[in-house]
C-alpha cells in the first residue's frame, strides 16, 4: 500500500527556475505526511499562459530539453531529498533527432528516473508534440504497478486497456484541460476504471488556468476522491490487493472481464488493428510489481 498525493496546481512558468516547484513539493509533503507518491499535472513545469498567445508554441520548442538535461537532474534531486516517488507531471522533451515530445517522468525515492512516457495521443491540431509509440508501466517496488498516461490518451480506450494488460493496477493520467470538456473526461475516468478493473487517478491543473476537478476512481468505478476547480491536494491510499480482489471476485461480484476466455476459444480478429484478441494471451501480466 502507498499513500498517493495528487497536487492539483496552476502550471509553473516554463521560463522560470524550479524553486517554486521545489517549495510546493516540500509544503505539500509537510501538510500531508506519509505521501509516498506525489504527482503533478501535465506540462506543470511548462506553463506558457503568461506569454502572448502567438508566442506560446514557439516557447515550448525553445525550452524543450533532452532527458539528460539539467532540469531532469534537478527533479531527481528533489525526489531524493524527500525520499518519495515523484511524478512532476510532463515536460517538453527534445528528442535525439530534434523532435518535440510531451514526456511524463517518474522518479523513485533514490532520485533515479525509473520511467518516462511520451504522450501517444497529442491533442491535435492544437499541440505541436510528436506522438510517442511505447506504452509504459512501472512497478513501485512491491507497492503496485503504475501505468503512465497523459490527458487525451484517456479518450482512446485502447491505451488504458493496453497498460492494464501490461500489468498496471494504477493509472496516472496527468491532464492539462483548460477547455469545457472536463465533464466528459470524468466519465471517461470512471469508464476506463470499470472496463479495465484498475484505479484511475486523473489529475488536472487548477483554475484559473485549468478546469480542475481531478478525480480518483476505484476499480469498480466508484469515486474515491474528487477536487474542486482551484488548487488543492487529493490524498488517497492505493492498495494493489484491492484491485486483485476485484478481478478475482468480479466487479460488484458479477463481471470478470479479464477471465472472459476459456481454453479452446477461437481468436477474435480485429481488422481495425490488423491483429486479433488471442484467448491464450488475454490475461494481464502479474510480474511487474
């Protein structure tokens, strides 16, 4: 079991230092002792709202850094200083061939960068980032398995289904929704939790920049915690054993989707993906804790 803190915050300016972020992390941990995993929203360190609208995309390009840059080293030090798992949101990553990616980071309590995920479904045509191509899950050293997910990824059911199949029992969907469709995203968070029997933590940025309303949904679709519009911190206990129990007994003691197929069932073709559902490989991985 691990205590998770979701820091619904206004973005930090991308042309500033990390001092404000470090101070907020320290204050949040002091206010909520026991947090073992602290999470911030999408592009939290890349706020461009203070710039003229016509300069914002160019600023994302200008301030993007390779993973080996100074920013990641500073974030590593913050995680190590507090001895926590830290997801500082996502950052603008400059790829090896000059590409711009929206990349989610996850550091362990020693400060090691344990996982990075490039957003697979940028919100087009408005986001300039290139799409990533690799699903990412990361074991929390026996405390569960986190699947990484960024904002619009949640609108594509294939994404959450895939990381659940890879072993995720907790989905960290970091969000920067400033548009009126946050209401629909709350429905998607519950739906993705229900159909994959996972805990979904959908963390949005706070007002006045974002629409807030971060939400935590349990593996049966019940809301565990939900925020308002402004800045606040949601804290909840994540127990992977509860996810395993729901999958074993069924949602509401009824539905066991991950045990749907039986030996001898024929594969189901999926023409849309040039693939198929194979009953022999349907059950999620259990060796990534």
